[in-house]
């Protein structure tokens, strides 16, 4: 594996998911001068663009709209973005998408990966994206697994074993989401809000995810202890770590 600077990779099923669920983490990383790469497996053109369908737009028009929105949102967060256009509702796991995702891992050289949890009874695209994200992470570590163009990676193109964190689904309880990491995104929230406002096709989500950041911010304060002097307007995001943490110090 190549020696890398901190790099965040976010695997998003649809064009908006990374904004609502991980926008604070992305902006926090780029504000620290780190690289952040978002890969959208689909545009969310069928299942998450109802307002555009009701306006009578065509499938290709909707794809263009969602691509432009997501690109603007990524720019607001300071992130790079790639689109695989693998389709949604349903997003099917395929060898082609997996191979392209392996390429993304090797280009991004992530030190941290964010994606959907493995359970979501309301949207099968989300667990499908998570399964592909996890499989691609493992395969991208293997020098004997070819890139999508059939060439084999050089030693410095294979990746290490970055930790994976699942971001919060829309309905946490039904998805058995129990966060074990609370992220303070107070400083980054203005960028997250700006990114949300790049998504008018899902305007109804703006207030929902602002309110959720406030609630998670309350939990950040409660779990951080009283001596840190956290402000009353603390904003937060919640995550679940998938693989064990490796450390020589408990803290």
C-alpha cells in the first residue's frame, strides 16, 4: 500500500445520501485539509426524485438534474465526486459495479470509509451499496485482483484496511442502528446545510436532517462530559463502526 495522507471515501447509493447522512463528516475532513471522495452508485433517479417525475421530466433529464445537484453539494463540502450510474430502485449488485468500485478504492486510497448500514427495510438499495462497499474494500487490498481494465495493480495501488463506519439511516430504529460513535460537526454544519440546499429535489429533507443534527448534538454533549465546554448549539452525526478498532491505549 502506498503511504497516504488522510483520505475519506464515502460510498453512497444515491446522489443525495452522502449529503444528509455524512455531510458533516465530509466537511470536517476537508476543513482539516484532508481529501474526501464521494462515489454515488446511482443518481436516485427513480426512487428519490418524485418531485421531478411529477413535473413530467424524462428519465435522462432527471439524471442530469440529480447529477448537477450532487456535484454542487460535493463542491460545497469540498469533496471530489464520481458517479457510477448503476441504476436505482433497484440497485443491483453486479460484477461490473464491483470492479469499478475497486478502481475507486485504489484511486482514493482511503484511510476511512463511510457507507450505509447493512440493514434498511425501507430501501434495499442502501444495503446493496453497503455490501458492495465492503466487498470492494477487501478485494482492493489484494494485488492478485485485477483493475476493471484487466491490468493488475502495482504494489502502491493496493489499499490497506481502512476502518468502515455506517452512517445513520433515515429510520434508525427499524434498521437496528445503534450508534457507537458520535461526531461533533458543529464547525462543519454551515457547509452541510449549504450542501443540503443544493438538493431542491428533496427539499423536504432539509429540516429533517437539521433537526437530527441538533438531537445528535445533544447526545454529543451528554456523552462528552461536562468539562469540555461544548456550546449549547453543538451539532452531531451518528455512526456505527463495523470492524474492531485496533489500539494500544484505551481512551
